[in-house]
C-alpha cells in the first residue's frame, strides 16, 4: 500500500497558505504518495466556482491551476460538509473536483496511518 498524506487546509484563496498547501500536495502526489487535501473552516471557500481564479502568488503556479493539476493527477479533495453548510455553500454547486464530505473521510485516512500537515 502506498504511503498517504493528508493536507488540512483552513484558509481560502485570500492567502498564500492555500497556494503553498496545494504546491506541497502536488509535489507529494508526484513523488508517488496518495494525497488528500481536506478543506475545513475558511478553506471550504475554495469549493465555490471561480474562488481561486485570481489567486496567484509568485513564483508559484496560480491556485486554480494547482487545484486542477492536483485533481487531474489523482489527488483527493474533500471539504467539510458542516463547514460548507455554516458558510451557506450548497452541496453540488461548487467545483466538481471537490467532494463535500463528513469528517469521516478524514478519520478513515488518519486511522489508516496517513501523515498529516496543516496550513
């Protein structure tokens, strides 16, 4: 079984932390690990269509491109359903690459021994 990494992201597109989190997630995925980015708190704002379109922190790739690249490469992106509800986000209205889920998906990865980092 491949090693696993969970990146917990609690910041939206308005900070460089999101860009760095997805840069790390992409690099780890490229290194052959299974990777999930779990969006919680303000991080669930990335569920919104076009939320990351204008986010760009030089010299990194744009946030929208990083998210798309990560998902296309087989990375898992899950958003806390309760956090989405609290922020008035309707399930199914956001980015198709991001699944809105309960914290059980996070618990499953952790129970399986995944390494975790937070941004």
